């Protein structure tokens, strides 16, 4: 018996987050017909529950800090308080405008948006509400969710994930942040700026443990100064509800109490009960395994975004989505270098990096072939004006290009654009050194670091 027909398309995409909608837009540009399926809002985690709303909170946090600390610039102001309703209205306004824009972008003849929960029911078909959407190609882009730990029950009130944290209607008086990775450090930073007592619990020996070790040290130093508490090197054991909050225990028995606990121990792939395995797609701990061209090895099924092992970042999803659309169109796009994907943590201070850490570079090229240079932002005029501390660390291979750029300090996220060009174009220090960097900018610090590495430092010692 034939099933009700949703139609046949060049590309059927399951999931309209960063990876899925980017694939849809690029495929449509390439004149392919697209069905873009999602059970929730177009834009996915990044737009509605991730990058955009959290960065709005972080900006409000920066405004709070600047008001509180305005006196050091000779400006008199009192921080009267944080009106969470106002903060949320600002945040939601940003999301709403971008959402409207995205809906407009996707409204085009080549793209059919299908609202509903999809399931892969054949190697070339996704079913939504009993209707079958057949694709000459299928792109799995179902994204990720906030993961918890065994025995740790998220109740959405006192034990929460970032989804709930984005909707809080008040500033908690105190918070435990479980996990000192990207989400943990960003929320710890926001809540501290809003006046909460914050304690981060991290199992690994350092905060932002995926970053270069010296960067972690600088973040820890800055957090200590901001009176953000953190306990590293001991895994969390359990959490209990108390009369008016939570009590967390870490290995060894030490306890911490607070009003709420944020679970930020990573994000898991959304791949359960979606029919992937039934159709022969290989899953590893829930992640979809693909080759470097993002093909699953089954039919014409591809996967993009957070369900593919690697960095769970929106811009990686965008790039993978574009890649797959071009692959389907036969354009033979260049394989994406994961190390070349820029990474930014928007806490105060910010962390931004691209390429290899010093440790990874030494592993890859041999310890004697790798050298590093740290340029202290203390010598950078604009950073002095902003009163921020931090540094830029370059990692290079002997007689070779720069293979890692690592930065910490206020606003360094905005410097990642040049840093990623340097890494991805395999620039030599001498090549960057001959480019003129505007004065006074923080960007100049990148130029100075390369001048130094090229053996001709201007505002630094060699
Ligand atoms: P994450 O992997 O960055 O950090 C999770 C941390 O939790 C790790 O440091 C881990 O050691 C720790 N952990 C795990 N089990 C633990 C235990 N039992 N006790 C104590 N600590 C434990 O994941 P996170 O921060 O949840 O973020 C999820 C994803 O979202 C990441 O891939 C991240 O890149 C992405 N994201 C990116 C942002 C950005 O680019 N600015 C912002 C927020 C999230």
C-alpha cells in the first residue's frame, strides 16, 4: 500500500538548526529542491536556546559590570539592580528579530518547510505525521540536547540545564555550576556579573580544559579575581535537595550548597528513536559516524552538525551544511579541517582560539620542532584603555607556519577572524608581520605577536 505522499525532493533535511538550514539555503542556491523538516522552531538550539540568547545575557552582564565599575573611568553611576524581566525582554527581542529574518530567508520556491517530528523510514525517506517525504539525498541534522549524569535528575527548578537557565525570571542568590567547560564558564560569568555567588565544579584538572593550558590558567586567575569559586580535579558525586536549594557533593565528600545547580557536562546527540540505526546508519554512543565527506556510508544519507562527533559549534554546522549541499550538487568541496574551526568562549574574560594547542602541536610535530610566543595585552594600547588583562599565544612549527593562536582577555573573540585566516592560510609569522594593523586596536596585539615571532618585535621584547 502506498503511503500518503509528501513529495519527492533532491534533498530531504531532518532538522532545521544551523546545520540543517544552512544545507537548505545552499542547496536551494544550487537549484536543488529541498524539504526542510523540524518539529520545533526554525533555527534550532543556536538561535533559540544557545548561542544567541546566551550571548545577549553575556552582553547584559558586561553592561552590569561596566556600570558597577564605572568609577575607574571617572564616570559616576550606581548599579541599582538587575531587572531580569528587562534582561529577558532584550534577549528575547534579539532572538525574535533573527527568527523573523530566518523565516523570511527560508521562504523561497525551492524550499518546502515541513513542521512536524520526522523519522527516517527508508534510506531515501523521512516520514512526518504519516506523510512520506522522499529524498534523492537525505541530510540528518537533528542536533543535540543538554546531557545529564546518571542519578542526577534535572527538575527544571533547582537542578537545571542551560535551557532553563535562559528562562530564569530572577537572579539566583547563589549557583553551583556543574562542569567548567564552555557553557559552565559562560553562565558562571553571567551570574557573577549579576551579583550571584557562584561555584564551578569541574572533574578535569582545569577550567576550559579543551583550551591551551596557559589559557586555562589565565581564566582561573581572572575568575579568582572576580570571586567566582571553582573546584577542579574532582568529579561530582551527587546532589540532594535541601530546604531552600541544593547540596552537591564532590569526590572525597566535600559539599557545596546553593539555590540552584546548573548541569553543564556536555551535550548529547539527538539521534534516539529517529530510525537511523534501523536504516543501517552507524551510531557510536549516539553520534552518527560519517566519513570526512560527511557521508554515512548508507544510501545517499549525510549527517551534519552536533550529531557528528567533533566540536559542537553552530558555525561548524553552517559549514558542514554548505559542504553537504555542494557535495550533493557535485561541486566537490574541500574537506573541512576541524582544527581550523574557530572557538570562542564569551565569558569575562573571553577566550578565543584556532588551530593546535602547544601540547597538541608538540604531539603532532615533536617537542623540539614547536616554539611559542606570548604577547601580553599589557603592552597593547587599546587593552590598557579597556583595562583588560590577558595575552595572545602563538604556536608555530620550526621554519613553518603558525599552527595555533590562543587568546584570552576582554573582547578577544572579535580577533578570531584574523587568527583563523592566519591558521587556515598557513601563514608564516613574517607574512603576518608585514601586514599593517590599525592603531590603537586590540587587533594590533596579533600583529605585534607576529612581529615578535618574526624576530622584529616593536612594542615587546623578543
Ligand atoms: P563541555 O564539553 O565544554 O564541558 C563539559 C565539562 O563538564 C567538561 O569540562 C567535563 O570535564 C565536565 N564534567 C563532565 N562530567 C563531570 C562530572 N561528573 N563532574 C564534574 N565535571 C564534569 O560542554 P558544555 O560546556 O556543556 O557545552 C556543550 C557544547 O556546547 C560544547 O561542545 C560547546 O562547545 C558548545 N557550546 C559552545 C559555546 C560557544 O562556542 N561559545 C557556548 C556554549 C556551548
